[in-house]
C-alpha cells in the first residue's frame, strides 16, 4: 500500500514536470517569434534610413550651369537656414514669369515643358500652367519655376533641351520642398525607379510617396 502511494506520488511529480517543461517551451517559442519580428522591423527601418540618407546626394548644390552666374543665384540660396535669402531668390526667378511673354514656338515649347510639373505640395494644381500656358497656381514656388522656364527658353533655348529645362525646374522644386522629396526619393528607390530630377519632381510619379508626412517647405506659398 505504501509502495503504491510512492508510485502515485512519483507519477504526479512527473506530470507536473512535464507541464512545466511544456510551458517553458511555449514561452521560449513566443519569445523567439517576438524577437524575429523585432529583428525584421529593425532591418526594414535600416533600409529606409539608407534610402533617406542617399537622398542627401541629390540635393542640388552650388551654382547652376549657364544661368547661375549671370543671374547671381545659387542652389544654396534656398535653405531653411536662411529664409530671407530663400525668399529673395524665389522672387528673383519668379519675376521672369511676369516680365517675359512667350509666343509661337517658344510658347509651345514652354507649354510642353511646364505642363509636366506641378506645385502639388503647396497649391495642389494639376500642373503649374493651364493648357494655354497661363498660370494655374499663384504660389511663389510656381512663379519661380515658370519664370525659370521662360528665361531658359528665351535666353538659352539652344543650350538646354526640354528635359534639361524640366530638370532645372525640378531641382528648384526639390529645394522648395526638401523633406517630402526625401520621402519620395525613398519611395522611388523602393520601387526600383531611377532617381533623377524628372522622376523625382515632375508629375511622372506624382503621389508615389502617398501617405508620407508633408514636412516643411522653403519659401512662402
């Protein structure tokens, strides 16, 4: 009888040990799964940071070729660090929008180029011009982009192709809205799209960064 009780007690002890081992295994599996998810999140976060850091290399710097020296403008003039200088530079480019009137082939070229870019982070228009070439957005950024296009077409039309003029407009747009273009650059990279100023700033991949926060802009709207 006493031996039977001893066996029964031993069986109960084994059952308790089995349950405890089972619980420990479940806890270990749960922690392993949780750690795996954290590792994946960290990896994903790292890839985004790499993409964002890469964007720094496409921030325009220095004096624009051909027109920079003659207008006395530099890409470095448009920065959150010096809002007064930024506003002055934007106004300088924007003045050409009102000062230059285009006709004929120059107007047709201007419409073809300027209809491909917008100021969606400021005024939300489909492009900075209407189909007839008139202004579709009244913000200072749009004035600057239109003014630059008109200046390059009339003063250096043979030195710049249409795409090169659009690229120059795109460079200034990136400077006007640096943070959102940083996020757009990351989105382009993640989708395997070449990172250049037409892809980054024109309407070609508009809203590819949809859902990203807008970030600060440089210059008044």
